[in-house]
C-alpha cells in the first residue's frame, strides 16, 4: 500500500506564496537589464575594448550613462555594453568599420524597442513623432552614450525644454507674457512619444487646462475660471480656439495669452 500525501487548501496557499516569494527575490537580485542583442549573421562578440580603438568619443563618457547598466555578461570578454545595442562586432572589426557589418541603433528604433516596448506602442498612436516612419530618431532627443538618457530630469527642467525647442523653435520664446506651464516642462502638457489626442496632448480639450486652472461654481451656477464666467466658453471644448487663448506657449501682446 502506497502512501500518497494529500495537499489541503492551506498547503497550496502557503506553497504558492513561497514560490512567488522566490520569484520576486530572484528579480530583485538582478541589477542589470537582460536582453537579446541584435543579430548579425556570422558575427561574434569582441567586447568594449575593441570598440574603444575607433569610437573613443562614445566610449569615454559611457561609464556614467544610463545605458551603461545594459550589459551582456561574459566573463571571457568583460564588458559588452556596446554590443548589447549594436550587435556582435567581430565582422565590423575585421572589415575595418564597414557600416553594413554593425547595427546603427540610431537609425533603427527597433533596437531601442527591445527594452522600451511600451514606446513602440506610443509611437503607433494617432498623434506621435514620426519615429516609425524614419523621419525622427530616438537619438534626436536622447543621448544613449553619455549621462542621463532623459534630459531635464529632476530640477533641470530647462534642459528638458531645450530638447523640444531644438525643433519647436517658435514655442521657445522669450515672451513678454509667459505661460507658467512652460516652467513645468513641455511634458506637463504633451506626451512626447505619442498620444490619442491632437498635438500629442496628455488630455483632450478644456480638461487639460482645468488641471491647473481650477473652476468653481457660485450659488447662481456661474462657472468661474480665474475669476471669469466660463459657462458658455467651456462649451467650445478647448481653451485655445475662438480667439480666447491661442498663444498657449506665451504672448507678446496679452496676459490672457492672445495674439
């Protein structure tokens, strides 16, 4: 006669919790990004040292870059951070640097989407920067080889705005009457990778403006925004049409942000 232990509900519950605990611990203990390097048929990994011989300008500042945390661990080669995004470099070295033997991650956003898969989805939305069409590159806004890949994080909002105004020069100013939202950074109103809303706005119509410009209602049903009755104006849907506040980034003629 064989003894077959029976698992009751409590045993299954605690056993499942223990399994999840081990899984979470294993995830936390991994301190680097793990990914599949781009495939280059016939090529093998050579390590960062080989890349330094020709690309010293990119490698010398890479140690403190956000993407320095991306690495393909190989004890024989040492650090292979370059090849994690550009693919194995043996054929590139052997050919003397032929472009066709290495992956140009700046020209191929699919390389970035290996890790940033959510951004690929945002670029597919109705309103987005034309990265998938090849008209804009991830490298136009992000520097993968030096420092923080996201400019203007923390207290450096001016640097973040400069990234946007390299192309959107008309919105830079300076303006006599500035919009305080610009001090919060362009991403306070715009989703830089893509949005379902026009102009890549983070919210549609007046809902965006009312995030900061709070509305109140008095006993007579008057809707006050910044002390002015907006009962009929809000019906238009947006605040920046019908000659109201068209100069949303700043104005040189009106403190109400009109042209």
